[in-house]
C-alpha cells in the first residue's frame, strides 16, 4: 500500500523536478510513514501459513512481534511454518527468524508438532509435539491452516510424536 502511494505521489508531484524537490519528497515520505502503522504493514507482509505442498513433516507455531508503538502496544501475528527437509523443529524456527532479522522483527516459538499434508484428498493432520519447544496449540494451528486451506479437512490430535 505504501509503495503504491509513494509511486502515485512521486509521479504526480515530483516527476521531472529538481533534486531539492526530491529531498522534499523524501521528507514527505517520512511524515507519511508516521500516519500509517508500518509495524502492521510489515506483519501483513509475512504469510500466515507456509508449509510444504505434501508429505509428513515437522512444524512450528511462531508469534512474530513488530516494534513497539508509541502507545505501548506491540503488534504481533501468529504464523505456521513446516517443511520436509527440517531434521529438527529448531531448523524451521531458525530459518524463519533469519528472514525476520532483515525486517527488524522478533519472534517467539510457541511450540511444534507434526503435519501430514495430503493435497490429493484435501486433508491435513496436525499432531505430536516438539522435544525442544513443547507442544504447539494444535487448535490454533488448525485455525491458521484453514485460513489458507479453507476447502480442506484439518484434523488435530494430541496423540503421536
């Protein structure tokens, strides 16, 4: 959204103008960014669910935090990450947090488990726990998965590892 506003503002106001006008444009962008909650924009940029297309794999439930706002609130978002290649739940979490560093966001792993993803029958099973992070809230994970896979049957269980 900010990018579109910047482009429109730049094209309408400063295209073909002097360097001083461009400096004024940059100052205007700083002022504009104060109007918008940039923390929320960053959080919205991150996909809520990113799991492998199929198979049985480990997953983690992560809470992502943006910079504290002047009013003292700290915007956050829950996300689910999982992939077949991860040997440990920590591998998934560390890969994700490395990406967050570039966005200057923080994260906390709320737990993990396993996912079985069967796209041919539109079914996902969520179960188990992480030895390192504990058991994720599978009901919350299901809610998040359904936001992306609304036409799937998502089953949760506390059994299994």
